[in-house]
């Protein structure tokens, strides 16, 4: 068996999408994040950011509120609506420190709202917190899905066994050793002794099982000469 390289065992490096119309701000944050081992993708307007988010599937999005074409609030709302990006972590950067603006950002889907000026170390700490929470949530979701899959498999196996048992229990067949010893058999016409040959036993259905009994219309008899 070939050995697995350490690179394949290592977890993927998280990707951050920086969205800001100011190139100097993006450069400052990009330098800080890449120094810590993060991958960084950039966009300078909301329209480009939406396209890159859907195409690249970033782990986290950092967006300014004042963007050309699609502002940061609308971008958050669109990311939350799209099934490809609805789970992405979103950090909103805003120069508006009014409570109403912060609440608006949270209402459209922001996981965190930071007020400018925001130092790179502060942004980096917030991204690490959100990424750790998302990884923990994903691990718990994977564990829950695994447990559910195991339980479904066990239930299906038990149900299959139960059905096979019912099929065997209600299978109709012929036997020469019935559960009840055959009574003395005589011809109803000439009253001569008859010889027992075999009986049909088994259920009619799973819900309506047949109780074994001897009936004139179903027993198979052979006259003794």
C-alpha cells in the first residue's frame, strides 16, 4: 500500500474573500492574512465579489458596506440566499457605527460586524474565531450524519431480517408430519378406512395466519384397498 503524503493529510488552507473598493485597505489586510497562512481572494465591487464567491467557494467573506454596483448589505443578503454560499462566514466592515446600521448588517446575514478603522490583528482574530466555529459546527454535523446513517442501516437490516422471518413463518408447504396428529380417516360415502398422505401447512398472509386443522375440502386422502 502506498504511503499517504503529509500534504494530503493536512487540512485545506482557508480562503478569505476581501471585498473593498480601496486597494490600500485590501493590500493591508491581505498582507496580514497571508502572513498567517490564509489564502486571499480580492474584489473591488459587490458584483465581482458575488461572482467570485459562487465560483471560488471561500470559507469567509470580509466586505465593506459601501461598494459599487451591489453594496455590502445587498451582497450579504444575496450570499445567504444562494445555496452555494449560504453557509459562508461573513464579516462586515462599516464606517457607520450607529446601532441601526450594525443591526441592519446582522439582519441581512452578517456573522460579525466590525467598525472602521479596524486593525488587521482585530480582523484576523475575528476570522479565526468564525472559522473555528464553522469547523466545529461542520464536525458535529458530520458526526450527526454518520450516526444517522449507521442507525438507518441497522434499522434497514433489522426490518429485512424481520421480513425474511415472516416470509419463512408464513410460507405454505406440504408435510407428512403435521403439528396435529391426523385423526382416523374414513370415506364419507362408503365408510371405509382411508390412509393419510400429506397435509398443507403455512399462513395465508402475514396478517392473517392460518391455524392448522383438518378439513374435508382440503385434505388429500387415498382409499385403502
